[in-house]
C-alpha cells in the first residue's frame, strides 16, 4: 500500500488512449494495480550564445499505475479526457472437491485448538486431516495454517474431500461388572511402567495392560 510517492516523467512513453484516471490524492491509500492521473510540471533551461538563459515550464497530465519495487508508480503516458470507470472482476468460485469416503462431517476446525496427527476437521464443507509429519500437528490449530484458507495450510493439513451432515456418534461401550476383588487395583500413573496383564483403575473403571 502506498500513500504518497514521487512521479517520474518519462518522455519516451506515448500518449495513453484510455483517457485520464481519477487524480492522485496525497494521503489516500493505493494498492498494487491502482490507476491514477497526475499533472506533471517540468522546467527546462536553455542558454543562448550570448549567455541569455531561458527557462521554459510545461505541464502534462499523465496516467500512472501503482506497482511494486523501487519505483512505486509506472508512467503510462500522457492522457486527456476521462477514462471509463474501472471494474473489478468478479471473484472466481472455488471448485468443490469430490466427496470424501466417509459419511457426515467431523467437528469444525477451531483456531487455537490442539490437534494430533490424523485428526479430522471440517471447514466450509470440506474435510481436512492434520499432518502426521513429526511436529506438524503443532501447526494444525494455528490461524496461519487455517485449513484451505491460508498461504501455508498444506504444510499442516491434507484435503480429503467435501462433506455434509454430521458423523454419527459411536455407540457407548458396554462395561462388564468384575467379580469383587476386595477393591480396585492401583490408580493409573502416567509415569509408571506396566507389563502385560497389569491392572489399573481410572475414574472407577478397571483396565488391563
């Protein structure tokens, strides 16, 4: 974005036949691709053989296009009259991916959420899978890697296809009542080492390694 810039006159550029664009305004916001016109005043001097110096001032209205790089504006040439109003092309519609193989949509993606590799999310009717590459899952909840809608989203997500509806919840597991063994086994400890057959208790349920 450019608010102000010097205009450089290039006399070799031919007249611009599209008419003059709206006049450049100091302090206005311009972006790459913006068109303006500006009146350029040039002063030249010439010296006669007797030493007399003559100063000549000329003014021309030119069209300019906002560009990137060291020169903020590109000289399009001298213009006259009024250019036709510029129209912004309508945005193209994003193609709809093919349907993914499962039925329904997973839970919606959440910015700031914690995701593991292989986790599925839905966004804008599409299903994405969080990358299983080492450490890549740490990006899956970042707004900078928002699935399908950020510059580097493919580094964190894989598009699986479109979906609608919701995924049917799984049936609640059926628990078996155990024979009373005079209480529960020791509580599960995440830092402990277990062997096959060891039993632990967690939240009132017994698990066997």
